[in-house]
C-alpha cells in the first residue's frame, strides 16, 4: 500500500470536520458525566467514592488502553475502527440506561464507552495526521476542541433531558445521538493509492540484512548430508510409499535417482528457511530488549522522570473537579435560582479557550513551554485549595472557569515532551506518559469521593487534590532548574542516548 503525499487541504478539511464531530459526540457525555454522577448517587445510594469510579473509568480507560488502540488503528485502518467504536459508544450508553446497579455501570459506561472513546481518539488523530503535514498543528488543534465543546453542550443537554425524560431516557437519547459517529466515521476515507504498487518481497527479503548474521557451531559434512537427505526423501516420498515394509528398498532407489542439482537446491532452501526463522526470532527478541533499554534511558532523564510524576499527580488532583463540581455545589446548599449555567459547562468552554491561548503562547520564541506548563500546575494547585472557601455560585463559577482554562495545558504537553526527550523519542515517551495520565484519571475521582465518605465534607478532599498538583509542579520545576545543567557540564559526559532538557532554550 502506497500513501500519497498529505494534501494539507481538500478532503482533509472534511476529515477535520468529521473528526471534530466524532470527538464532540463521543466525549460529550463522559466529560460531562458530573451531571449523571449526581443522579447515580440518588438512584443507587452508593458512596461517592464507589460511584465516582464510573466516570473515572470512562475517562481513563481509553488512555490506559492507548497501546491497544494504536495497534487496532494500524491493523484495520481509521475508518473501520471509527465505525466499530461508534457502535461501542452508542451501545454502552444505551445499555447504561438499563443498569440495575453501579457495578453494571462499571462495565457498560466505564469500560465499553471509555474504550470506544479511546479508539475514536486514536482514529481521528491518525487520519488527520495522514491528511496534513504543514498544517497539522492547526488541524489537530481544531479537532481537539470538539471534546471541549462537547463538554460545554452536553452538560446542559443532559440536565435538560433528565428533567424531561428522567435518567434512563437521557442515556437512551444521548446514545442515539452517538450513532451519528457512524456517519462521521464513514467519511474518513484512507489516504492511499493503488498506482505503482511496490514489488512483492519474499519472506526472507522482509527481514533486514543486518539480521542475517547468525553464528553457531558448524556441523560436520556427514551430519549435514544425513539431515538434508533424510528431509529430502521425506518430502519426495511422503505420498508415494505404499508399504512401510519396503522403506529401506525405496530409500536406496530414491537416493540413487536423486540428481545432484536437486540436492543442492533443496539444501539451499532448507538453509534459507532455517536462517530466516532463527533471525526473525532473534530480531523480535532484540526489539523487546531495545524497548526496555530505551525506557530505562528515558527515566535516567531527570526532567522526564519529574514529568511522569507531575502528569500522574496532576490527573489525580486536577481531574476530579470536572466530575464532582456539580455535587460540590449541591453540598454547599447553593440556591437553584442562582444556578444559571452548569459549572461543568463553564469548565468545558474555558478548557477550549485555554487550549487555544496556551497553544498560541507556546508558539512564541520567548516563551519557555516547560516553565509555562509548570506555571499552570502551580496556579491550578492554588485554585484547588480555594474550592473549600467558595460558598456561593459566583465564586464556584469563577473557580470553575480558572480550572477549565488551566486544564487547557494539555495543548502544550506535547511541546514539553518533545523538548524533554527529543522528536525521535516522542512517540515512545508520550505513550508512557499517557498511560500514567490515564491511571491518574482513573484514580483521582474515587480518591476524592472516598475522602468525602470518610469526612462527610469536600474540604479535605480538595486540600489533598491541591497538594498533589502543587507537589507535581514543584518537582518538575526543581528538576528543570538551570543549576542542573551547570552541574552536568562539570561532571562526566552523559551516555550517548541520554537526553537533557536545556531550560535556556526557547520553545
């Protein structure tokens, strides 16, 4: 299969629109699950920590399964995966309307919908990257706002549907809306061309030359002749021996009739196939070793190690407000007449604004993206500490807007990762970091909910959340201080594959 050059336009803009609405439809309900969370608390009467697992799984399972999602898209293509995942998301939402208990929701909403969203995210990003090269950043930025807009609209939509049709009717209608993902997925035409296909390679040619180096103890000539002759006889005579009692006679006759050239051809064939299997197994084993060696080298980088801790703590502490803010307002006994716009909607729209503004700031040469990212972490920690002191809708709305804007730092996270490990290690490093981000998404809301179950108030929970985010920010800032570069220059040189973040360099 030969891929054409990315057109940076044309049908690519149709892909952008389709991917935007795909993320809008699939992520709208999981990101706005805080509205459903309040209803599930009343419907099932479970603790806040146990109920919070539903939303945390829906948002974290896609990141945890990112390697599997990438393999599926690489193997089957973006369009089939998008269509299949559309059925998963819609089916999971509709199944959730019939949930008899919270454990059923763990499967239907948490795992099925969450995995479908992860597959759709990978499919939309992959197909967009195929169609865009020079404008790839713009295209990815446009489709990433789909999830934020979905959060803003679905928060109000789900609340209105619950008032009109109840919780079950809301999930059925939202699931039916998600079926539009099938139409969006059908537009994701693969960028490929069947013109001038490359010549088919043999199995042996597909293994690189450097892997055809195999050293083993050579057998004697007599041993080789005995093995090859036996194999040749078995191949030639497997279907021609009528009576096993005549094996010895037939063997002699066949040996006497074998042509020397045929023996050489057969011998060459066996040697090639044997070497191929041995070198292929050796190559796979070497790839696994290289993967773990590269992972170990990444964690030798102080900034990368601090970055992985920071993203884990950030998601543990920073993700719960988007899920629990509605319940925080209810626990504060805020008058419903003052409740003009859902707090989750405010978080959603400000997240979209934050992605755009922080992304624009990261493009300026005088802005260091690592320091910018650290600043967002420290400010978010302070905002989380302020939540227990907010006792009115206005203050909670202001804090929701601040938290939403700072959550937009996801748009600069790839910049920070690239500056930390280099472009050649970006895929490997980003996959590791996204796994820990998914782990933080999955653990954060249940931990905050458990704090409430233990103390019967959210104050301690958000103090814990703010402490986690601040700790991650300070660790990352400490690892990136310029003094480390001075100490490194005075010490021995780094190993060849070790990466160091130079803070003085501009993003």
